[in-house]
């Protein structure tokens, strides 16, 4: 049986939208071309993943696809259907992309009955870019200017593809409507639908004299600067989609999306998990024994005085409420987790060693709780 779009994303047919979306994001990150340069297998998988998600994320396409894969469309001879339909939905085959077999053609026609001609001629594609943010930018949000190389409407012909923008003739193939009727025999009977006219690419017009600036395409490639807002709390490896900022299609077709792969630079002191920040703070053994007021660094650069209690053990974690990353949309803020690391002095003098031995002799063995419990459990001799 042909591999279904659910198989590609690794989710059951009953999977809810959020499960499908999460599966897509995880796989898109794993097989993204920028992270697998030169890997043809990963590139093909990335294409399959996007094709599957394009259909399963759209309720109408998904409904039509589910019907096409059920019963006689499953490609399973035992289900009473022909294998041709299943072949049309096979791995790597995109419905309507050509060469996909009868099933793919039928699938597009079936979807078009709901959406009209859903795939506009010359529609824009998605653009994928890697964006690197500092630790602070990701934590607190930032606006950055991103340079995107994409197709834009030709200024010389105002995106028409015709010299001067007006030299057209009515398309005889579609009578100037840009649409033609298309009939096909299906297991449901004869289906008649409308599709874009291939002669005029759905515009209803034929260019008499092509624009020399864009060779009649109506679009030219150029660099465009976009100001993108990265929300506070964005994480390393996250995929951020900016709708409508991808490739511009021909003849005012719907533009694609800008897909940003987020890379967050590590910080010298801090680490992050969700909205919580963590930091390790070294303290002296005398501070640990006697207690002290220590200064805790904040991510924004300030410091906060913290009363360290006496007898603090190595590795103790203190929580500073509300000192983490803020999620403005949800109205919540994470915490700062401070782990103390007791540092032992080196290169002690004879006098220092003598004083420490003297102190050691003054401290009773039962004042060491962990050592006492260890000895009582038979882990070592009592002092």
C-alpha cells in the first residue's frame, strides 16, 4: 500500500491538529536543508514532510484527502479499488504536481470542487532562512531587520509582464475568464470542475509584447529588508513562520511564507529551560559554613543581594521567584534557579593548613549529618 501523508508525519489518522502540527515542526527541524547540506535523502524527506503538512493542515484538503484514501481509493485491491489512486498519493508525490498518476489528478479536482482553483498559477513558494539571536534577544524579544532575496513584482511593467503594463490581448482559450471547464470520470461518476487556463496562466490575457525588464514574467528577484518581531521566550530550534513574506507569485497570486529557523547563542553564565533561567554561583567554604550575603547576577546586567543561610551544602538550589523569562501573551514569568558551588581554596600556606586542622578538631563528627548517616549505614568508620 502507498505511504500516506499520515505515515510521512508519523501520526495516526485520528491525530488532532496540534499533534499534526507538532509532528511537522519536529520533522521539519530534523530534515531542514540548512541543517543537512548536501544530503539528498534529507532534502527529499523535507519535501515530503511539507507536502504532507500542506494537505493535513487544511481542513478542506484533509477532508477530501481522507475520503480519497478510504475504501476504493486506498490502493488496496482487497478494498475493491484500483491501485492507481493509491499510487497518486505515494511517497514524494505531490497531488497536482505532475507525474503523480490518476489519483493525484483526481485529488486536485476533488479539492477544487470545495475551494475553486486552490493553487493559483504562479503562486509563491516558501523561503527558509536561518536566524541567529543572542541569549538575551531570545529571552526578552527583539525586532531585527532580515534581508530576504525573493521575487517581487516588476516595477517596469507593474507586475503585468507586458511592456508598459498594458499590451494585452484576450485569451482565446478561455475567452478572457482565466478559467476552463475540466471533466473527468471518477468512481463517483463524471465530475466537472473549473481550473486555471494553462494558455494564459489564469490571467485571461495574452501578452503581446513582453516586458524587457522581467522577460514577460512580471516578477524580478531582489533583496528586500523586512523588520521581523521575535517574541520574548522564543527557543533554540524553534520554527517561526511569517505569513505572506515568502516568494511573490505571478499575476498577484498568493505569496508564500517566510520560514525562520531560530538559532540561539549560548550565554557565558545563564542557561534556560522554558521560562526558567539557571545560573551557578561559586561561594567559599567559609560562606557556606557561616552564611553570607552574596550577589546574584541578573540576565539584564544588574545584581541582587541574596542572604545565604549558614550550613549551605554544595549543589543547593535556591529559587528566585519571577526572575526568569516573561511570557507576555500568557501573563506568566519563569524563575531564576541559583545553584551554589562551594569552591575549595588552593595553594594553602602551612599556617592556613594548621588553622584548618585546628578547626577540624573542634568540630564534632555528629555535626556532619551526611557523614553521620553514611557511617550509621555501615559506609565507613565512625570518628
